[in-house]
């Protein structure tokens, strides 16, 4: 595709969510809805990305970081007004503009590519995405003048009884010619009922030149929007099913998909088995031929090597687990670096937080940690070193290679290996 920009509308509060967070920052499978759409923009190869923020814009900026430019909609006067705020940011950009709403996180790359294809093939001013729903209540309806050409979009509040019977709805996903978009936006008038400027009013302006078409998708799930907590729960259920199916199709065995949670942004190697009631959070990487669970929790940014066992009631956070290591029962490893072939006994804890800061524990290759050991970070356990059951290795105590430490506080048993 030719270079294009993406505008994501993320200014609203989402009152019906009953949340202090902006709607765009509500999480779906470990990532905010806004981040899901930024991922999609990256998948498509967007040359420029703009997020329109408003309510709690500083939180929006924190989530976006350097991934996109954030534009402030200081007065929340509707979607048309929101897009108009990006005109200055797009002043020197000549390509088409993809406009997305923050609450449709399931949109696929393939569907958006079809939208761009229609836009380019027909040389349109706008290609919009639509879908037919048996119950189109609350959605804007797509009106066609002759069952083919798009005439306008009518919002639910403004639709006549006959128009409300139309089942083809506007998803809220558009590819616009940039000049046509901003030219039409300046002609949009404030809606008398809601006192807002609707982006959908642009469609009737551009359609008067016969340059608007709707691309229908048959996938009703991917175009669902989020307005309430119930909507969010439904979206997350569908997103989770997609993630699980993705990993199953790539050689991961998931014993019980109904009780397994895997976030977006996770990586899992082939022939790994995920046992029931396991939670694998965003940015975790798991190697091949591992066994995870049951009742395991791997938190963000953890790295698990190949042929590892992370067993029942084990929690791993911000830690690296080397190839062939085993952490089988009732243990907590936080901020730890665990070497190859290490065996961590049941009930082991890395005490990584001293009340002010978190510290690292290093367990080198081949070490064996006895059941019930507490390692008070920062601490290092040497290669092939051992701790006895119930040992407490105190802060700053480094165990030499092949040493054996037992007791409270743990002491070296000289001559023992």
C-alpha cells in the first residue's frame, strides 16, 4: 500500500463503563484497547500514527509513549471535531487517512487491507466498513440510494422508524482521501440534539460526489464495539479464544482452554503443554517442550527457556528461567535469574522487596534449592550449590560454587558437597 496515516479516536470518558479510566485504556487480554489498535496500525505499516486524546489525556500519553503523536481535543464536541484536530499534524502528509474508534480492538489486519484495496481500486474519497446485524440497535445505519451506492449514515438517535429497520450498520472504520476529509469536515454542522459534530455527516457530503463505498465484512465479532462492562467482557472472551486458537494451531497443547488465560503479546514454543487454570501475562516468553501449570502464573516480562517445568501454584514475575530448569511446586520467583538445569524445591521464595526497592536473585547453573528456602535478595547462589530444606539465605550472602548451605541464617557446611 501507498504510505498512509492512522487516526485513532480516544478522547472520550466512556461514561457507561463506570470507570475512572478513559474508555480507550480499558484492558483486553493484557493490553488496552488503544494498544490493540496501535498494534494493528503497525501490522499494516502505517507511516504516521495520531491518537486524539481528551479525557485524562496524560494517562493516554503515558500508554502511547513514542508509538504515536497525541493530539488534544480540549473540548469534547464529537467525532467530527476530534478528527478535525489532527489537520495541523497531517499538514505535510499526502496519503490517505485511516480513522479508527478506540473501542473496536478486534479489527483484523486482513479486513483493513480489504478496505484499503477498495479505496485504491475505485479511487474513492472514502471507503467505510459495514456489517449486517440482526439487532442493529444503537448503531448508525448505512443508507443506500439504490441498494448499492452509499448515500449517508444515520445515527440511532436521528433515524426514522423505517431507517431503524435497516440492518447494515456503520462500524466506525474509514479510509479517507485526506483533502476530501478535511474539506468536508469544515462543512459539517453541529447536531441539534447532541450538540456535537458527527464524523458520519462527512459521508453524505462526500457521497454527493459518488465517491463513497461501503465494504461489508461477514465477521460480526471483529467489528463489535465496547460501551459497557458487559460489552468489554464479551470482547475479551472473543479475543481470548482467538489467542488460544492461535497457539494451538502452532503446536502448543492447551489441556483446558476454558480455564487458561493467555494475554496478547505472549510467545510460546512448540510442544509446550499448558495445564488447567494457568495465567500467562503480557510479554512473557516461553520456550519449546515446557510444562506450565496447573495453577501457574507467569507475569509480564518473564522469560522461560526450553524444556522447563513451571508447576502447580508457582508464580514467576520479571524473571529469567534457564533451559531445563524446574520450579515444580508452591514457589515464588520475583526478579530472579535462574540458570540452566536448576531445581527449585517446593515452597521456595525469593524475597525481592525490602520495603523500598526490589532486588535481584541469581541462581547459577545446576544449583539445587531445598524445599522451603527463602533467598533474601540481593543474593547469588553459585554453580551446583545447594541449600537445605528451610534454609534462609540472608541479604547480600553469596553462596560459592558447589557449596552447601543450611539453617537459619544459612551457613556453609564445610567439606560437604
